[in-house]
C-alpha cells in the first residue's frame, strides 16, 4: 500500500515533494548520486518528520515513492515497501540540527579520496565557500570496530555521524562518501554538486603544484562571505530543473 499521496496535503508539502523528486533526478544527472545515495527534506507541515524516497534508484523516484518518516526514521503511516537501509543518517541529522531542511547522502566519487588520505578538503573557489575552513570526518571504525560494511545501519550510528557533522555543512565518511546539509533543497543540491567540483579542482591544483603546499585556498572570512551571498543558488537550481525537464521530455 502506498503511504504517500498528494490528497489532503498542503501546497507546501506538495511543492516540497515535487522539489525532492527533481533533486533526485538532478543529482544523478550531475554525477553526485548513481544507483545509490539519497536526498531528503524536512516535512513543511511537521518539522519532526522528513520526506525520503522508498528504497529506489534516485533516477526512478517519483512523487508516489516519497515516504514520510519520524525522527526515529520510522514511517509515519502504514508502509509495506522497502526503505533505504541508511535512512538513519537523515533522521538523526534532523533531530540534532533544527536549522537543516535538506540532507544529501552520496558516494560522490571525487570526494572519497579526501576521506581516506592525509590531504584535508578545503574550499578552492567561491561557489565552494560552504566547505569552510575544515571538513569533519566520520570514522565508523571508532564506533563499531573494523568489521563493519561502513553503512549507517541504525540510529546509534546515525547519531554518531550527526555528532561528527556538528554545526557544519559537510561531513566526509571514510571509505564511503559524504553528507551535505542545507537550509533548502536547492541549496543542498547545489552544495552537493559543488562539493564534487571542489574535490576535482583541488586534486587538479595539487597535481599542478606537485603537492598541497602553496595552494591558496579561500580564507575562513572569504568562505563565510560567500555563504552569505550565495543563498539558495537559485539560478543554478532553475537551470538544472530546466535541463532535467527538457531531458526527460526528450526521453519520452
Ligand atoms: Zn551510503
């Protein structure tokens, strides 16, 4: 039985579900998500709930696939469909961070090397200022030892990840991926796309320089200033939405 239905929902709820569906598709087209990874949004009608697709490849997500969950990451209504194993990432971050309205968990490929080596990720250009002067790293081995499959399988692990994220926009997950949080769906999507871009550019800069020394990263003050001017990355979001609808229209 499908739990999500547009009937009886507020306009804000319907819009947020629609944006969440678009976010799934855009993040695949931008190379942040593939068959795995997920994006969620806080429910506009119930701040102690969040919206997340059932267990499905993000490119296939439609409005009927969106499930409403409580902060324990349990579905609010009856739900017989399979859910994402790592949904606890979202529930525990929404619980600890009232400022967060959207969360992306990805296996963003170019980001992963920064979670396993000695070079910290730092912002290389103005659209990446949200990265800030330091990106925390979640080391799952510290919680469960060396025999885990690296997945956030329960609430306790979700809580440890949320603690590692602290008040930042990004937390790397060693050997796995990253979480990105934001105050809106468009901002979470843009930050995820630009996190992948930053990783690529930083590796290029280090390669060009023959090492990490001498790279001129954004300062803490510059990073903060860019966050204040970027807002929701409205223009990028509009362009990606248009590209997505054009591509999907052509696919039909
Ligand atoms: Zn994962």
